[in-house]
């Protein structure tokens, strides 16, 4: 669903989107990419349905800053695997990455985990990891670090994709 010759522009829609209902889950675009340096994402409300359309955002730098000492100790040792759920052509380059990441531009720390692309904790099976990762995301998106935008036609949102999760709400 790319826009013409512009591979950087992807159509996202609750009806015709790239990921369908997966977009209802907290995720970071491209977290599975080997380098993941997508510093800015832009969302544009070209056409808004008659019903309310909302997108929520979670600041994972704020989530990092809200970690308890115990969480920080555990999470700092944790490495996780982010994997695409669709073919991208570089699956063989995937590797475990630190759960606590450093922003490539600002050098600020954030937590790199989401409900869709983060599939495994190093040293645990994917099945063992599933519940732990879901609980981590739940905890980290429940610390006063979220914002929900109510879309209007023509709205333009910019986000730092390196340390922001987002999800659309069901309509």
C-alpha cells in the first residue's frame, strides 16, 4: 500500500491498512529493522471516517524514566528479538537487541518493546516470552506517558519513531 513511487509513504487505514487489526496493538514502525533508525514518522489525516478516529501514542523515554530500580536492573540485562510478521527481505539479519536502547540522535534512554514486533526474550522461548513481554508493554503504557489524538481532516502529526509506540483505536 505504498503511494506511487514513494516507498517512504505508506497508506494506513482502519479499512485498507497495511497491518489491519494489528494496528490496534502498541507498536513502533520498523522496530524489527536491523538498524532501526527511522527518526521521524509523520501521520496525516487525509480522510477521516464519520465515526471518531483516534491514535494513541506512548512515550517510551518517559516510560524508561518511570522505571523502578528493580525494573531497571532486570530490563538493563534483557535482550529481545523484534521480528517482522511479513516478508521484508532481510530476516536473516535479525538479532537480539537490548530492551533498554539509546536514541541514535539524542543519546536518551528508552524502552524498546512492543506488542507486535517484539517476540522473544533471549534465553526464553517465544511462548515463555509472550506473557512477560505483554505485561511489560502493559506496565509501560500505563505510567502517564500516553496521549490520544482525535483526528480531523488535514491533521498532521510528527513523532519520534525511535522512542514512541502508537496504535490506532478500533472504529
